[in-house]
C-alpha cells in the first residue's frame, strides 16, 4: 500500500503532523499499534489534558541540545499552538498558567484532532505494528500482515513511558535501524526510590518542602508538596528532579536528596517555638512538644535518628537535643537508589539524538525524507503541559515540512 506520507504513531505529535501534512495536498496515512488513536492524550492532566502552559521558560525543556529545542519552539510555540486549537474549535482556560480545554475533557482534544484528519482525508490504520523499515528510492515499512511504502516518513512513535497507552519504545528500534544514534532512554517525571527502611515508618505523610538533589556533582532545587511512600518519595518536586537522578544512577553515580521540611520557617523561629512549648507545657513528653509543628510520624523518626527517647519529660529536653532534632528536620537526608519504572513514568528522557535532526524541518540529517516528532526525540519537559507542547510543536513542523516536497 502506497501513500506519499506515512506517519508512525497516532499520538499528539503524529496526529498534529498528519493535519499539517495533509495541507500539502499529498496523500497521508497514519499507522498506530493501539486500537484507538490518541490514547495517551486521554490520560494527561488527570483526564483533563494539560495541553500547554502560559509560561514558557527555557529550562522547562531538557535535552542534550538546548539550541535545537529553542529553535524548534521559536518556529511553532505557544501562540501558534493556541491558534491551531482555536481553528479546531478548542477554547482553552488557564489554571495558574496551566492550559486546559474549556471542556476540561481530554477527549475533546482527541476528537477534534481526529475530526480534522477525517475531514482532510487522512486515514488512520490502527493495530498495525511496524517491525522493520527499509529505504531505497522509497521507504518500505514491514508490518505483521503487509507492507506499506511512502516517499516521506515521519516517526512519531513516542518513547518508553506508559506502554499501556502505546509508548513501548518500538520507535527507537526503528530509528536505530535507520542509522540514528539513540541517547539511552530513561524514566523521567517519575517517583524516586530509596532502600532506606525508615520510609516504612513515614509512608503516606505529605509535606511542603524545599528539595535539593545532589547528582553527578551538580545541585538541583525544587519546592512543593511531596509524599513519602513505602520505598521512597513522590510528588511534583520529586518528579521535576527525577530526570537528573535517572541520569546519574544510570552512570553509577551517588544520588542524595535533602529535604527542608520547614521551608517557611528559619531554624531560630522553630527553636523558639519548641523552647516556648517546653516552658509552658512542662508535663508534656519531649515528642509531644513537636507535634504542634510537624507530623507525628516525622517527629517520632527524628527522635529515633537523633538518639533521643521520645517519651522522656519535655522539661528534660536540652537545647542541644532540640537543635539536633530541628537540624535533622530542616535537612532530612534521603539516599536515592533508584527510580520508578517506565510504567510509572510520565515521560521518557533520551531518544533520537537531536544533533542528527534539523530543528527547522524535523528532517533527519542522515536520511532524506525521514522526519521525527514528539517524545521519540531527545527532548523532555517538566510538569505543566510542556511535553504536550513539544509534541504539538515538533509534530506541526514535521507536517508543514511536507510542503517542500
């Protein structure tokens, strides 16, 4: 079966590429191994689809080649994305900068994209797995039952994160088969794991913190609410830092996170609070003097780690004891020994080396008429709609580039 343009992957990037490629007047076919297109879109933003963000800081996008990312987003960024969706009939709303469809339904996005593709005459073949690609004058795609040929090929097959939604890493094998270098894919926007047995004691505790990650000789900082789990920590600040932990752990480097469990209070303020409690409540146990300022599980753990018996009378607690406990709580140490797996990760870091791809067109520098878009490229975003923004941007550029043919 022949089409002028074939797109592998019916996710955010692939569907967007299909819409723009169809404007060239060329025949376009999208192949996907899932039963329905856009399945991963449906679970983004807790089913509401956080499609982009009003704030677009450069450090929200990460990869080996920052200039590639910057150049791509300058060609098709937030303004172009909002205009694209407006033309599809999608109005947006902002929640602290996070952009969602006004319907607050991710299905609105997939339906709008698929309706536009259908109107443009783009066909989507589902439950098709491309196992091999050969290039002579045309591309030949080998599947389980047949072969497809095309002049121009866009690979938008996603990464490895959340294979149940279609991202199983198969696109990397295809890109590698075509001669492209793959930066090792690793989980990102994922929870962090520690083999520290303390976490059994504090599992389920939520806390606003300032987190500092020491990984690979570098220091990274985030703030917000985290949650302690049976085997580690999760929450948005942790997920934002997880790509740096993933990379360092892959390189067998030590990774440590320090948590300030009282980000809004200085050590002196906390000390004054406890000392006043000690003075005014001499009948309380030492542990209970702290329970007004911190979760009791964390207090109990801090006493044990600092070698102070929780049940001793509060009046017997000395200044050095209080200082030691507060320092522990203000710089809570976490040894990171792993990350959640790809099924738990929201996105993949690593992928097709962007030094081998044109930021102007998304075309391979190694093979003419071969394009890449979306998560398959070595670009990953932080939480807040940035990964979908990358999908819309790279997909649109790859699709528009078909006008040159």
